[in-house]
C-alpha cells in the first residue's frame, strides 16, 4: 500500500552544508525526508542542480512536498520547466527566493556568474503544482516587491513573514517552526 504522507524533499540554496540552518534542523526532525546535496557557491552549474533534483524526485515514493530555500527556489523553477515528475509533487514551500535579476550583495555570485551558470533568465512560468512563497520584508537578496512578482508569475500563494532577513543563520534563524505548519498545509489541502 502506498503512503499518503508526503516525503519532504529539501532543496538548499547556494551554500554548503550548514548544521544550524533551518532546513538541516527540519530534516533531522521529519519522519520522511530526503535532500538534494548542497553544491555551494563555487559550482554554479544550474543544469547539474536541476539534474540532482530530478534524480531525488525519481527515487522518492509519491507524494512529495518540496521545501526550497533561496537559490533552491530558483532551481525548483528551472526544474519544473523540464521535469517529467511534476505530478508527483503535492506542493512546494519556496522560502525567501532571491532576486537573481538584480546584483547580489558582496560575497554572492555576480550577474555574469549566474548567467554563465545557466541561472538567467529566472523562469517565470506558472508552476505545475501548488506552491507557497514565504517572503521577507527586509531580505538583502530580494526586495519584497520583486519576490512578489516572481510569486505571482509562478502562480504561488504569498506568505508574508514580516522582517526576517534572508531566513538564515546570519539573520538569526536556526529553527523555523512555521516551516512545519506550511508543509502540513501543502500536504493536506
């Protein structure tokens, strides 16, 4: 008998493994979870990351809820354009997607590096599955209005988190309890 409880697929952004990141902590608590391996900021090959999502999705018994953060949200949008497995996804939580169309702060990839890696243009097609975009009012990687434009293009429901920075350890976030409630919402609606 197939399970009706979704497996959560964690899709990290442009970072290496971070033990205190909310996605890492969430993955340790959930009963059924897989993760796309982090690839860091040095390897910006978007196609390789899309293939990594496809491999993980293909290996998971359905249904699936995707939980992406930052650049992982953009990876999911790229993946959604080419996958044959969109029907396996019950929903996606896309937390604080960056605005890759605008220059990033120091320490992040340049527009030229993102373009060379295949990230640009950022897909703006409607996603084939339900999605929630969790948005921050003071995210240094994506202005609220610009992220709202992405959410509308993706056909996503917007969730205003208030002023939470980039929802990462640098912004004071380790645990993010709201993630579990949003996952549950996607899993049951």
